[in-house]
């Protein structure tokens, strides 16, 4: 099936990005820490706040993906969750190598509530909820990283993760939309 081949191709791209992040991170050096709130007016935020929000959203994605890797009923959802969890772990490692503190990020309340709903779901309901949450989280991460790039010199260390993350996030959004369509979700047509 062409759709599955595309998913595997895009997944391979998602695997290459964290490896590049780790290499780039070791070539760079120090910066800030991390905590977060919800979305809001991101353009008015400074680079440190945007990085904290990205770290917090990444941490939430990591936790829900670790759960989905164990609990998802769909093999495609499970495969995506495994890749996403691995990628988020690598991004956290890259941030640490650059002197940031992603483990200090405070997960926003709306993400905690989404995780609680996910933990109480089962079967196809779990899969749909996970994919919907991941789509929303990836769209937020895309906006955060694009805003980071707008306020950053492309040759600076602050641009490393956003430069590599943006194409990967876009590919993950495409993968999630295909998975959502395969599951027959009513919100699958929201491209």
C-alpha cells in the first residue's frame, strides 16, 4: 500500500533528524533552562520562553508516546509512538548537550489533562485520542520552532534545533494525518 510506504519513508526522515540534532548539539555550547505555560501570544515571547515551551511540549509528547507505544491497538499508531518517543528523547539529549535544561520544563495543565484522558481510554478510542493530541501538539511545536527561527540568526546555536525540527515536525503532521485517515476519524479532513 502506497500510504504505508510513504509513512515508512517519512518515518526514516524522522529518525535521521535526531541523529543530526545530536551531532549538531555536540558542536555547539551553553544556554538556558526550561519551564512552560500554554500557548498564547508566542510572537511576543523571547527566545528563552519559546525554548521552554518547546521543551515542555516535547516532554508531554514523550510521556504520551511512551504510553501509546505500550497501549495502542493500531500497529501504525504504535510504530509512530515508538518513533516519536525516541525522537523526543534525542531532542532532550541534544538540548542538554547544548546547555539547556529540558527536564526542568513544566508540562502545561492542558497537556496534563490530555494525558489523564489518554490514560483512561482504551482500544480505538485511545488510538484516536493519541493521534488527535499528537496532531495538536505537533502543530503547536511547529509554530514554536518557526517563531524561534524568526527571532534567531540562522547561524547561531539557538537556530540548530528549530532548523532541524521544522521539517521533521511537518513530516510528522503528514504522517499523523494519514494515520488519522486510515482510522476513519471524522477530523481527518482538517488539512
